[in-house]
C-alpha cells in the first residue's frame, strides 16, 4: 500500500473536476469562432471564468487562464518588466521564492535584483520588503512559502507596494485551497497601476488536472504578453483557450473553497500529530518554518546528519511518498535554497524532508510515516 504525503507537488484529481472536464470536452467548437458551435464553447468558457473569478475575488475579465503556475509567474514578471515605461531596472525579490520566480528573474537581461532576506522562520518581513521597493520596476512575493509552509502577511506586502507605487505580483500557488485568497481584498484601495496587479494560481494543487491555472491581472495593469498570435484574453495570452480545463478548474476551485475552513482544521490536526510523532521518535529532528503561522497541510523537518535523498528513498521503499522540496527541482540533487535562506548551512539544506497532506490524507498516512521514520533516520544518518 502506498501512502501519499506530497500534495504540495500535485494533489489527486477530484471526481468533480474529472466529470466537469469530460462533460466540457463534449462541447464542439473553438471558443473564438463566430458560428453557433464556437459560441456555445465561448458561453461555457466565460461561465467558468466567472466562477473562477468569484472564488479568487476578482472581476471575470481579470482572470487570464494559463497552463499553470509557472506560465502565470513568467507572464506576470516578464510582462511587467517589458511594459515598464520609465526604464527602471530594479526587481525586489525575496529569498526563498519558488524556482519559477527565481529562474524567471535570473533570465531577465538588465535586471538589478534587490534581494530581501527572510526571517529565521521563513517570513518576508514587510519592513524589509518595503525598504527594497524605492524606485523598483516591480516586486514579487509568495503568499505562503511552498517549501517550509510559512504564511506571509500578503496584505502588508501589497500595502507596501502600493505605498511605493511599485507593481506587485503575488504567488498564491501554495496558498490556494488552504488560505483565503482574494485578489480584491489583498489589493485594497491601491491606486491604478500601483500595488498588487497580478496573482498566480495553479489548478493541480487543488485537484484540477495538470495543465490549467490562472493569472489574475488587474484591469489597470500594464503587462506585455508572453505569447503572441491572437487577441484572446485581453491580448495577454494568445492561443486557443482550454474550455474543458477551465470547467475542471472551476469545479475543483469551488469545491476546494467550500470545504476550505473545515478541511484546514482537519489537516492541521493531522499535521500536528505528524510533527509531534516525528519529533518524539527522532529527538534530533527540527521543525522548520513558522510553528504557528504555517500552511495547515505542511510539515517541513530537518533531520541533522542524514541526507534527505537517502531518507526519501527509504521512505519510498516503505510505501511513503514525500519530498525534499519543490517538485520543480525533482531529480536535481542540490541543497534547498529556502533552507539556506533561513540561515542554515548547506549540509542542513540537504537534510530536510517536506510532508504535505491533502483531502485524501488520513490517520493511516501519518501512522505510516511514524512507523518507519526512526529506522529510516538511523539508516540514513549512518547511526547503525
């Protein structure tokens, strides 16, 4: 039997999303065509966009459907960079961001990166963030850290960006389904063109199929398109739109939001039992990230003296699926940049595991980890 504790990488497909996808796939026609079949597809697409917008706290026209979080992040950062009017070159970039953000910024020619350090628990401090904003072309930040699970004060970060009149992108991929994520609420009273202008989310983190996500883009935002070849979606994302994917995303998003409060409490209880059990069985282990203000499904643990990859292998042999960090770095044996951003050394950054729970998780998953973790740690650390 296999026990899955890697929901932050991808969460199992929801039956509601699968059914919605299958039903929508029967609709014939390109949503950009003017004939009746095309307009039927367009009608369904826009109904789904309205449903997605309702959950994300935005206007429907602000929802740009994408292939997922990575494309959304690339579109936001590159689009904001290319559309800047005054030639500014600074980008405010907190340490510990997802690689989709870090690698995109690194690929932007001419960018002057202003790094923002994290607290020892992985938080982006609003004052430090605000200090990096003066005269910046754009800024970006995580709503919640995808590795260590620390929840940031996204509202304060958005306020700081609005005060400095700097366009801000928020990466809400890890937060979606676990925290209230409202573009309108986070944006507050920011004036046009300043403050929060874009927010990224991905469907497969909440039980939609892989390959569908969204970038919420404020009506007033100036963002150059990443893809060219059509005028779809305000011209921000050219190409034939995925009606079935939108239907599946809308279904998964509505279901995730409907159960979010109750499910967060349930997952937090499981998470806390998992953390307490690991720390009691492996006294050397340390919980990373904020002990209180963290995602309800995340347990990120440092196992001193053990190689994370070895622990991962031993757990996998025992039927337990976890991770050493972001799935986007799967197969790449490198220390966690997030752990190093907390002030830990490279050895510690190679000695971590991330356990993430989801709607299919239960006591049996926690029990499976606790049954094998002490022996796995002993073997991985060479204790015997």
